[in-house]
């Protein structure tokens, strides 16, 4: 009786792994075509493992997740022709500090903030 249970579990793992491998072909092929080899192999291995655990119930969502990640990772950034791409960050300031080599405009209020004069008198040194 115990031998039959072990064989049944082994057979279930084998069939589940094969089903997971079939589902894993989607991220594998998609990742190779789009140049995302790491995600492709990771998706295939994850689908095989998840297929062995829960079969199609887990292998299909994992395949869809990895397919989405591969498509998202391989999407080309939309940049006007001839313009550099800064990876979603603002472009660096132009040479000369961003003011064309000139000094920046003076701040309002002489630099004491919000147009307020400095507080009257007093020692500006560290307090003890």
C-alpha cells in the first residue's frame, strides 16, 4: 500500500512538472526572442516548480506573470529621434550651472528667506 502511494505522488509530480514545462515555454520563448534571457530561464524554472506543486492552477498564472515582466522589461523607451534618454530621470543641467555661464539671480530678501530681514541682535554662535 505504501509503495502505491509513493508511486502516485511521484507520478503526480512528474505530470505536474511536464504541465509546468509546457506552460513555461511561453516565458522561455518570449524572453529569448526579446533578449531577456534571465527572465526567460527564471520563468521556465518557476513554471516547472509551480506545476509540480499545484499543476495548472499555479503554472498558468506564473507563466502570465513572467510574460508580463518580460514584455515590460524589453519595452523600448519612447524618446524623440536624436534626443538622449536619461532612464526616467531629469536631464542634467547644461554646462555653466544652468544659467548660461552667468550668476544665478539673487534670492528674494537678500538670502534670509521669504523676504524677511535677519532677526535683531544676538549672538549667532553655538549655544551652550
